[in-house]
């Protein structure tokens, strides 16, 4: 009886040890995977709209190209040139009633809620200062990587309920068309944007790029565009882009360890 009890105790200990190895290995794998996420940020030129510097407002925006004026837009009817529908502005001083409490840096972007008003940036885009691309933003969609675009958004006072702002990642095809890869439609509501002094983060997520995807190896583009007439404006700040390795190795490791653990349990299961 004593020998049988000892055998049962050792068997239970073995199962506990196998479970511990599985959990520890899985945790280590997840920690390693998460540590790569933080190290995979992709620099977005002028992502916080700090240049050109201004003490109030400037319609020039470094590193970003503005969308072309659509045929329906009449500057005389609206009272603004198309170029004036977006630009950088300086945050007010702390303590001011309209001070944005989580502005990244000292400036942000304003964008009138007019359909098709917006900005974009990629390897071949230009800005107000030159018609020649700087190629400063040279990131590409890499096979095995997923991508996350994060943007701080404020819906301005008086913005119409349901007005939308589209955030997107794209690539250029052989005809130089901007082809959407992933997008998020940000819809304004008073509940979602209770004030105009705090940025809310919105994200676009593109799943892991596969070798057969048309955008594999193509340069990444970022676009921020008003989707509908909103009778007000959007504020935009802190454009961030990150790439995340596909966790295939972790999945294989955890699957293999799980299989071994189950096989061990079946082998030691009492008759």
C-alpha cells in the first residue's frame, strides 16, 4: 500500500511538473513576443504635427501631402480655399479652458469636416515645400508582420452627429493609385467625444502580411480623410505606426508542449 501511494504521489507530481513547464514556457514565449512589439515602432515623419512651428495656426504641414481639391468644392461658396481646410495649430497654455490635456508636443492638426479633405503620406508623397518626394517615410509591408496605426482624435464643438473621419493604411499600385489595405471609420457622437480637450485613440489593424498579398513588399501609406460634411472640424495628433511579428513560432511551441502534456497525462492515467 505504501509503495502504491508513493507511485500515485510521484505520478501526480509528474503531471504538475509537466503543467508547470507548459505554463512557464508559454509565459516566456508571450513575454518574448510582447517585448518585440515595443521594439517595432515605425517612425512617422511629423507624426505629431510639430512642424512648421507656429504660435497660432499655419496651413502648411511638413511631410504630409494634402488631398486634391474635389470638383464639387467652391471656395467662394464656403469662404475658404481648399488649402485652408487643414493645417497645424498651437495648443493653448495649461489652465486655458481650451487646453488639450494630452497633446503630444505643442501642436496638433486641424481638419475641416468637408468630404475628401485630408492628408496622406508615403514614400512618393510630397508636401508644401517641394514637388519632389523626400522619401523620408520608407517603411514597407513586410511578410509575416501585422501593422497597427494609432491616431489621437478629437471631434470639434458642433460637429454633426454621425460625421465621420477615415483612417487608413494603403499602398500604391503600378498605376500609382492609392489602394486601401485597412481602414477605420471614426464616427462622431457626443457620447464618444464628450469634450474637445482630450484626444481619444483610434486604431487601424492590418493582419499579418502573406507572401501572396498584393501589398507585400510595397511601401506603406497613411491617410487621414474627412468622410462627410460635419459643419465643424476634427483635431488630429500623435500618429503612430507599429509592426508586430506573426506569433507562429509561439503557436507551434505551445501546441507542441500542449501535445506532449496531453500524451503524458494519457500515459499515466490510471486504469
